């Protein structure tokens, strides 16, 4: 599967939402979609940074069709407001890229009382998808792309302490959240197929992007890693975004697919089919996670 944007036909008329589009993977994903003529909604918490990203994309793609809309995934009310505003402006949605995320923060809770990583990375996107999926045409060009991570391989859904209130490990909570993202993509795929829908639910991960190492790390450690091992285990963020773009635009994509880099340990390399950990395929856990997510967000998810 040799994927390049140059091989993708014009996506003119297609509507795409990219969460967290102001920086990193989200920015590169939005830029890639703009290059193939899609109309891209930059759904971001910080409007000033989002406008700056829009301006930068326009310097690279002068005729890009872009709009900035505010979305704070740490607030269910913000997710509902964003969804309502989108529905007022647009009659359809073709691509929903659930990209935004946080990694390894100190312990904190969202506005709704969720541990921040499970809240932002999974629950906010769960609600967003539930509120917009009915706008998606029933064809295989309609895609929900959920961003997971290699970290899902050490993740575990701890239903007894989903919000890490009894014990908090930033890495364990991150692994749980990214496992939840992958399980959500798979459970949504099963439900779409059961309903005879042609919309595709797929997942992707970036490998190790150079931007991710600096989050919540001491400055000296960032510098040490950058000048020692980083060149061997990371790749540029534009390359790290290719699995997401493949999931969104690839002609051979099937529902339930998972994409990532093809190099050693899926850390770097060209995009292709990635490996799901065995425990990520536990359909009992995915079904329970779906039910719990509905309860926590207060939203029945109808496919």
C-alpha cells in the first residue's frame, strides 16, 4: 500500500472536521486535506492558535477552503455547542478526524469530572461522533478516523477506576485512553456493519512523532533525547500524519482497519496496516466501554 497525496483525486465538495488542527499531527492532517481540495473545519480549543494555523495553511495552499470553529473536548457542553453550530451551517459531513489529544499530563479532571486523558482523548470524541454521524452520507468515502497510539499495547480499561481517582499514573492513563480510542473505532465499525451502513470507522496512529517527546517533560530531558536517540526512533510530524491521511483518503481502506508506520516497532516509516494488541480485540470489553461511554456522556449513540 504505497500512499501519497499526489495519488488522491480532488476532494472538492467534501467536508472534513479535524480536531486539534492548530498544531502537530492535526495541523499536518488539515494541511493534507486542504491540498486535495476538501473544505476543512479546524476544530480547536484555542481560537487564536487556530487562526494562526489557518493563515499558515493558506500560505502553503492559497485557495484552501478553511474555517475555524471552537471546540474544547474537555467540556461536553462545548462539544454539544460545536455540533449544534456545525449543523446550523452545514448539511453534511464526509470526514471526521478525531485527532486532538493530550499525553502524560499531571493529574487533572475535565469540566465534567473525567480524568483529563480519558475525557479529552476518548469521551469528548465519542460524544462528538454521536452528535454528527447522522450527517454522514452512507458511502465508503464517509470516514470516522480515531487516533490511537502504540501506547494502546500497554493500556488496560480499568472499569473499577476509569477516572484514575484511586491511583494515577500518567502513562497508564494515557495507554487506557488510547486503547479506548481504538476500541471505540472497532465497536463503531461493528455497529455500522450490523446496521448495513457503508460509512467506515477506522483508526490510525502516528508512530513516534518528533513533537510528542516534549510534552510534560523537563527541559533538560527534552534536549538530551533530541540530541541522542530521537533521530533514530522518531520521524517528522508531516510523515507521522500520513497514516491518518491514508485512513481518511485511501481507496482500499475497509471498516475496522488500523494504520500506522511500517518501520521497526511501528515507530517510523511509510504508512500501512498496523498491529492491534490482542487485548484490544476483546469484544466484551469494547461493548462495555461503549455502554459506559454512553452513560458518562449522557448520549445514546444511534448508528
